[in-house]
C-alpha cells in the first residue's frame, strides 16, 4: 500500500470520526482507532507527523496531567480516562494537522462537521416533539427546578445527553458556520447555511441554557469587533424582547439575576468547594477525571451522598482542580493560543475559505471561554472532540497558508 493510499484512507476515517463525534461518543472510536494505527504504521515508514504550532504547551499539559494521573486518588480510573480522552483528542488533532494538506481536504472536513450538525439538529427536533417522553426525562434528570419554573417541561438535548452539552456544541457550530453564512456568494449555499444557522439558534434557545445565551451574546460582541461594528445594533433588540415577551425563555434568562435559583446557588457552593480542593492540591491536582471522587471530602452543600458531582461547573476551576495550576496554565495557553492563531488567520489569510475558518474558530472559542465560567462542557467527550477538531482545522488552515507563502 502506497503512502498516498494510506493518507486517503486516514482522511476518510477522519471525516467519519468528525461526523460521528456529536452523534455517538463511543461509536466515533470505530473510525478513529484504525486511523491512529494506520498513522503509526505510516510514521514507521517515514511519514512525518505534525504536532502543531503549540506543541510546547501541549507537552507541558500532558506532562502535568500524566503526573496528576500518577498521584490520583484513583490511578486506574484516571489512567483509563486519560488515555481515551485527552490522548485521543491529541491524536485526532495531530492526524487532522498532518493529513489535511490542501484546501480541498479542509473543505471536506468542514462538510463532515456540517453533516454531523444537521443530523444532531434533526434528531433534536424529533425528540423535542415527543412531549411526554421529554417531560419524563426532564423530571428524571432533574434539569429544571419545578418550583421555580413550573411551566418548563421540555429542554432540547438531542444526542449530547444533556441540554447544557448540546448548547455548548451548538455554540461552537454557530460560531464556525456564521462567517460562511456572511461571506458565501452562491445564493443556494448561502440560503442553506442560513437555514441551518437559524435552526441551530432556535435549538440553542430550546436548550434553555442561560449560560449559552449569554455566551451567544459574547460571540456577537466578538463578531462586532472583528467583522462589522454594526452588529452592536443587535444588542438594542434585547431589552424590548425581554420587556414584551414573557414566556419561559425570558423567565429563564431573568432568573440569572434573581439570586434565588437553585442551580446558581449550587454552582457557587461547588466553586467554593473546588477552590478549597485546589488549595490542598495546587501542583498536580486530585487526578485527571477524578474530581467526582475527591469532591465528597469537600462537600458541604449537597445533603444526598448518592448525588455524584463530576466537575465544578466551571472550566477554569475544574481544570485546575484535576491537573493542578501548572497543568491548567498549559491547557489555557493551548485554548487561548489557538484562539489567537485563528484571529491571525482571519486577518492574514489569502484564501476566503481559510479566513472564514479563522473567524469561525475565534467566535467558537470566545463563546466557549465565556460559557466555561458557568459550566464545563469540555468535560464531555463529544464536545471536546468537536472543539479540538475545530482547533486542528484552524491550525491546518494556518499551516496551509504558510506553505503557499513559501511557494511564492
């Protein structure tokens, strides 16, 4: 088998992985693992793999997280979780960066992301229409305070297991495809993109995730700064909507400022407990993925010991608690470093497609950075696989631009 044939097979497996990522967090390993094995074989044959422009930060994070695994309160669980989550995110990132060499490859990956989004949206709408099953699921999962929101009995979550996770995924996809909707010149493609974006925005509203709504406003602010300052005018529509519309969306949004919502009180208590956890384990944390095992020792708010808390509902605190402050620093250098790379790509790329990818990831990263204050959706494999796919796509586009400049 030639190197060219192996590369084509790996690219096909990557497109399949990206398609499956939001649809099934287990099934995505079916194409991803063979892609990793083929790439390892290709590497033995002499193929060079790229770790990206921020490999030093990545190395620092993996060194710190590996130490957190070695010192974890549950080493076996942390090791298993570490191998199949961050290590596989890194593998997907490296494969995208190493095997997507042309703009045509990048467009195909983007098409796979769009196909996955359309499937997730279609299932979400179908699921939301089943009122009885949706109401039962809401009650069983305790996703809504029935005393505070007695009329809210449906929240869309599609294939992402939880409304907040689906909201995080939709934020990334809206951010990614919005620049293409704004810049696409072909009328049929533009209409199709805007239809998908409109449905995505509607589904985002129907998750009733207040943090996601705030993050969407933050994304609009970043778009106004980077793309067109007239977008600031959209913020003028927010007060009239809140004043004139008195449905559950308004009730949910305004509850952010009431100080009486149980989910907000829970988050404050979790943040307090997590701060104590970080204070006790500042260098290496409690162990990658082991937050839920360490939390009971710091719990003072939740009376029911059967309730399992998997993270702090704050990306910044959760990361520091699990891998320590140095590991968290390297992680956020990676996170925001890719956002800065995307902004640079948007400003400097010659290709209109790659400029749109740069702006798209910048918007997605900005939304996730704000959303991370009130939740930690990157805890989800599906959401993290999608996020690092977008980061890898932006890095691959930047590398493609650099190669083309060298040829001139």
